[in-house]
């Protein structure tokens, strides 16, 4: 059942959002917001989370998701985080702490730093950039110094992290939300 839930969430996170006329992908409604996607956000390498264990200041702190997809947490060791939501991670930590370490632990978590997004091709400064919530394609391009004069605004390729294929989007079609780990490739026009 976790694989089915994970697949549904992955499909939901591939949606392109914005105005009612925005593009959609894989049958996801255009009205989905970044906030909705962040609620279903799956952690991966490069994310940093703040975990709070109430009444246990020594355990409260910021933890990075390792390349292997774990968080090294005091007392309980490696906690799986890659591909899990914050709710899932807090449940695992709560359960493990309750197994002989803390009576009735209360745990909460929040993402402090999201993994970066990448922008390539016909922009002034291609590279890796920090993600911010509600980031749109236009804002991502602005962070990269804007389009070059050769940029094809009607043919921009977007690949969500964990996806094998790119989706073609039109920068003029309206706001398109960017998610952490996305790769944006701006193609070149030939005229």
C-alpha cells in the first residue's frame, strides 16, 4: 500500500499549477497550489529539517537528509526519510523514542532548507539555485539572470525530481510552479 500511496503522491507533485488556464500534466488539476504540494512533500537528499522533541532540548535541532536517504537522530540512530513526508518521519521518530527512551514523546518537524532546483540552457547564469516556497518558472529564470536572446519561451523542458522524462512547458502560458529538485532546461530557438 505504501508504494501505491507514494505513486499517487508522486503523480500529484508533477502537476503544473497557476491560473485556471495553466497547463496540467498527468491529469492533475490546475487548481493544485504549491502549498498543497508542500503538504505532500517527500523528503530527499539535500533537504534539512528541524525536529523538535518537546521537553528534550538535547534532541531538538536541525538534521540533514543524507545521500542514502536517512536522518541520523540521537538515541534512535538512522531514521528513514528519503521518499517520506514530514508526518511519516515524525511518526517513525515518535515510535522509536517511545520504545524505551522517552515516555509519551511529542515530536514535530518542519523543512528548514529545501533541496535546490537546477536551471540549464538559454539563461544568463545556468546552475543550482536555492528553492523558496511558491517559486514560479518566471522567478526561477529571474534568479538565473533572465533568458538569453536565443531562448525559446514556448519550449522549456521541466523534469520533476524522481521523474525520467521531461515535460514541455510554455513560459508565456501563465505561472508554472517549481518544486525542490526540479530541473529546468531552456531550449534555443533557431530563427
